[in-house]
C-alpha cells in the first residue's frame, strides 16, 4: 500500500474508561503507525469524538449545535493523539475544514497531499465542517479527496456481522461483503451517507478490531482477520 486512511473510534482510544483518553492504548496505536511510516506508507487519520460527546443522544440541544460540539471533540482528540505520535518520533499535521486559530491548519487537498508526501501523519479533524454529517462521511470524503487506496476502520468489534455480536452470540461474521450488500442489508459498517459515497467513488473499506495485538500493522501487511468491504 502507498496511501491509507485510518479511522479510529474515539471510544476505543478511551480504553476501558470509555471517556477521555487511555494513553497506553494511544501509544500502542502510535507505535504501529510508526512502523507503517518507516515502511514509506503514507497515513492519514480520522478520529471520532464519542469518547467526549455523542450529540445525537441529546434531546435538548439543537442538532446543528450538537454536531458542532462533536466536531470540536474530534479536534481535541486529534491534538492529543498527534502529540503522542510526536513523542514516538513522528511528524504530524492537523487539518480542519474551519479555522481553529493556531491550533490546526486549514484543510485543502494540496496541503494534505504535500504533508503526506513529506512523510507526515496527517490528522483530519472536525469532520466535514458541517452539521448532519458524521465522521463516517468525513473519513470517506477525505479518503476520496487525497486518493487513498483503502480506508481502514479500526473498531471495538473485529469485523462486520449480520447482527450485533455483543447481543447475539450466533451472529455471523463476514470475511468479505460488497458495499451494495452493506447498503441493502443496512449492516452499518459506516452510516448510509458514507456508504453511498464509498460506493459511488469505489472506495474499499477494511474493518477490524483495534484491540487485537498489532492489528493495524497486520491488516496492512496482509495478515488480516476482519472484513473486507469491496466495491
């Protein structure tokens, strides 16, 4: 692989605490990404904000404002994780679709590609910059824009199932499924907007468990234990 986009769950980065950060979990991710960078693989990263805020569960806040809070949660996550990556010896950039003073740079495709080609890990924070779009849509959009080869979805669950494996012990895990099947069966790999965007732009996604040992490196190196969503 030459260029990948990695989506990390905010909740997964919180470890067992479920909120905030678990530094050891983040450091394990950093050391894996460092191996990829040292192998000359360009890495972009999108992080969800669920370890701080899940605005859609709030009934008392305007949806647009709730989504704005969620965007800022992803910015906080990227700033923190970026610093852990830097302490592990990597160069990083954080790009957002809206101005955050001196905290981040403003996203453009040219700037993102320049940073990637320089060997920096690029964090795409702030989602799409608009309410009503999730970080799922953000990750697919950025992957298409920077011409990534694949999206790696690192989740708490180790792949795509036909039912919730936490509730149904008989849930079947797919080793490979098409994006058309994901949409038709509402398998919720990513939300529907992101699924259609991935289908229309032929962007494959690989889903795997973040908590498995060396899961990011193993996925990129072909020792894959998750689900490939093909296009």
